[in-house]
C-alpha cells in the first residue's frame, strides 16, 4: 500500500472509530438518556451562561430549527434551561443545569484523555508537525463544506 492509500485508510477508519468509541465512552449508565449528538450540543452551549440559540446553532453549523428540537429534548431531560432576555424577548439564552454541567465535564474529561494519549506519544519536536497536519485537515473540511454549499444541511453534531 502506498502512502496515499495508507493515509486514506487511517483517516477513514479513525473518524469512524472516534465517533463510535466516543459514544461508548461518554454515554455511560449515568448519561444513558442522551445521545452523542446531545452531548455535543451540551458542549457547544458551554458553561458561560450567555449562549443564545442562534450562537449555538451557528457554532454547530446547524439550523435553529434543528437545534430547537434537540434543546426541547434536553430541557425535558433536565440538562438544559431556557431563559428569555429581559432586554429583547426575541433572544433566548440557553444554559446548563447542574446535571448538564456534569455531562459537560464528563465529555470534556474524555476529550482531555484522548488528547493526552496522543501528545504523550510524541517528542517535543513532533508536536508542531502534528499541529500542522491537523490544521491542514481542518482547513480541507472547512473549505469542502463551503464549496459544497451545505454549511447547515445534513450535518451531524
């Protein structure tokens, strides 16, 4: 197998494995009532307490309607709360409940472990090479998404 085929094989398998393993790792018995997508919405809402529906939808690259459906479910499950702005009633702030913060911390811990597992295998001089490689891959995906014109359509969270 040449370098192109090897890199392609690694990338395809890696993306599939990350999605599957992340779901297995973060959707524990405690968080069995939510999905991996829900966990990423919780992550996007964050801990600031100043997130609006439109900000989170934009961050995730999904429509406000898609986010509304997901947030309704998370509100019902007591992970998220909504609050209308006192200054502008059209603005809806969303924040995490204590249960949501616990899920957020659990997800963050998984990502810290995953990142740590990669970094600990590298020498100091290899980290910039990895960063350059991952930035190039990230630029490709951002450019491909814009080129395709499907910035908010059919996107997994």
